[in-house]
């Protein structure tokens, strides 16, 4: 078993993390969108229809880069990084993207946000995988003594973004879903997550 084998039911049964709905980012105002990002997304949307890989490269990655830029490079972006934490529990495998609170170095440290590209434009089918990766990220942090930072997750088709937060005894799934036609709202959530995750408690 690996991350991409998990469903929400399997996460609750095997990892003891039940899902619960929550208003995670209520009242956030959309951020101004950098002109370069708006231009790139306009061009990228035309190519994103070609494949899931194209959506990742032309929509998801630019939004992650803009989030990093707006946070004054507070996080590093890892693509295709393995997060092998506990093979016995199935917490192994490759993550589509991870944001980490460290400089970009080959060795992953302090994972804060795991991002799953939804397969076949189906966000629900990616939620279990995302939660499992969040549990893996939390265990990785605990092994290195980083216990205070919250771990967030996101499942995205590129056009739609669903955010999650790992609580001590459950996983909160945001009642709101964010869409590419309001990319400023997506950026606001990403910045809120980065600030929550990198501000010392």
C-alpha cells in the first residue's frame, strides 16, 4: 500500500484520522494577482486542456511560484518528491508537490503542505491520498523534532482547489472550494497557510 491507494474511508480506518467539514479560511480577502501570473495563466489555460501533466505545469506550478514569491520565499517547492515515512502503514510514495519551510535542498525537511493533482478531474478521489500524505508529513516533522507547525493539504484539478488541515484527532476539509476564475482567493489561502505554518507558535 502507498499514498495513492488511500481513500477517505481507508484513512479513517487504518490511520485513525476521520474527516470533518470546517470553515478553514472564512473572511479571507482575495489578494492582488501579479501581472506575470495572470498573463501566464491566460496562456496556460489554452494548453491545460491537453493533459493532467499540462494542467500541472501551466496552472498549478505558476500558482505555487506566485505563492512563494508573495511569501518572500518563506517556503521551498518540491515536485515529485518521495515521502517514505512508514512502509508498514502505507505511508510511502511520491508526492506531486510539497511546500517545505526550508531552503530548497535535495533532502526534504519540514514539509508543511502536500498538494495532490486530482486524477481525471475528480477532487474527491484524491482526498484520501492527500490526507495520507499529510499524516506522513506530520510524522516526518515529529521525527525531526518539529511538532508545532500545522500540516495542510490541497487537492487540485488546476481549475478547482480543495484545501485541508490536519488536526490532532481528525482532518478538516474546507467547506469552500476555490476556482481559477478567482485566483486571488487561491493565493490568499496559500499565503494564509504559509503564514500559519511558518510563524513560530
